[in-house]
C-alpha cells in the first residue's frame, strides 16, 4: 500500500511539473528538460546546443534556470563531448569560481562577484591607506551586473604550472604576479597537488571523464 502511495505521488508530481511548462523536452531518463513556463520564462534543467558558426566553435551547456536566469553550476562541452568549462551563476550572472579547460587540462580560472539587482550596493573590506595590514569596511555601489573579484589564475595546461595571477577588487586590478618559468603553484603545497594539478581539478576530471552526452527528444506539452 505504501509503495502504491509513493508511486502515485511521484506520478502526480511529474505531471504537475510538466503541466507548468508550455514547451519542454523529455530526457532519456524521463526527466523534464528545457522547460518554458506559462510566463515564457526558462525553468529547471536545461541543455543548450550551439552549432559551429562563422568560424566559432560550437558547444553544449547544461545547468539550471530559475525565472529565466541561470543559477548554480553550469557545465560546458565541445561538440565532441569533451569537457571545456564549469561556471557558477547567481542572479543570472557569473559568481564565484569558473574554470576553463583545453585538450590538456586546466587553462585558466576566474573569480566573479554577481551583484543582486535589487540591492546594487555591496560591502567590501579595503586596505587602510596608512596601514596596508589593516582593512576598513566600505559600502560601494556597483554599476556592473557581475565584476571581477578575487584571483584570476592562468596555467600551462600541459604541466599544470601556474603562469600568471591577477588580483581584482570589484573589477579593479590590484596586483599582477607573473610566475617564474620553473612554475609556481599558486601557494598550493604538495599535499594539495596531484600530477602537477590541484586535487579538486583531478577529482572533477575523473568525474566527468566517462560522462555520456545526454540525448533528448522533443515533447511539446499543451
């Protein structure tokens, strides 16, 4: 009896979720993809396919929309199915860490700070003019939707060595550090590295190595 109730609730939830979509696609596992709701807003899980065009390489992206805005983790692949990027979004804009890969490995990583469009002011800590070891809290108005904020790192993807670091404070370049040819590791010690790459990168590469491309079929919902 309990199994019947659970199954019935699952079926009810499934059809309710589809009913909220004006159009959608159905994945091979029966999940609803590329939902456009009755207010013409993108919702839920999406897969976006872009063909090669005018010399620009095509790609596929997967992630989630919330009220027509990208939210959370988005992953990008080339049309051969190779993983090329992972990006984080908030309020529809890049936020936090984004990493980009070429055929050899991690090529560079960016840090962004998305601004809540409802509250265009943000609180930041800036170095004291008289004492750089001390920080002062200031309220600033941010004009852009997303700003460079934090360390941007560029790597030799074949060796994993850090080549250059740019430090930003709300889109303003604070410091540029070019590493020696021997290759700095951006402050990571040996316990944080595997084969010349950060452990997090190795683990993520392993996770997506055998990923199969998702197949979908059209299924307009009236």
